[in-house]
């Protein structure tokens, strides 16, 4: 078994950077794409959720001694993304297409990161168990 866990060919911190950056860009684009005048800051919620994920990914790549701490916090951020995006299932009828897309993006990105994180944590536990044998 390989020492380093990879998901979709990337390390989990690299995945956090890419997904966080994607959400930041989407939130900024959504702010400028909305038809409201003046634009609502709530369109940038994906950016507000993606920025911490991006920062935690960068920190975990630069400070591998605290990698597990950063990734645990990133998992909480991903859980908040999924929980926040889930509003689309209860109040989706009254949302604009842009809001629907933003909520679905939060769910998909958060669920993808949580899947990678859970698989990574399981991999680390298996590696520890192998070392103890």
C-alpha cells in the first residue's frame, strides 16, 4: 500500500486548493452575473466557503507537521458546504438559476472533498495499523 493517499490523482491538500479556488472564482463570477441592482453579496457565499478551504489546503502543503489538523478543519468546512447547499432541496422553487447552481456546486464540491477526506483518514489508519504489526 502506498504511503501517500491520492484521490483523483491528487493529494487531499491539492484537492482542497483546487476546489477552494473553484468556489472562490464561482462566487465572484456569480456576484457579477446576477441581474439584481445593486448586486447582492449573498451571491458570493461560494467564495466565502471556498476561501477557507483554499487557505487550509495551502497551509497543509506548506506545514506538513500539522497536516492532519488542517485537514480536519477542512472537513468541517466541507460539511458546512453540504449543509448550506442542502437548502436547495427545501426552498429550491423560489431560487434563481444562479442560486440553484451555486447551492448545487456547494453540495458537489463539499461532498467530493468529504469523500476524499474520509478515504484519506481511513488510509492513514490502515497505514498506522500496518506499522504496528
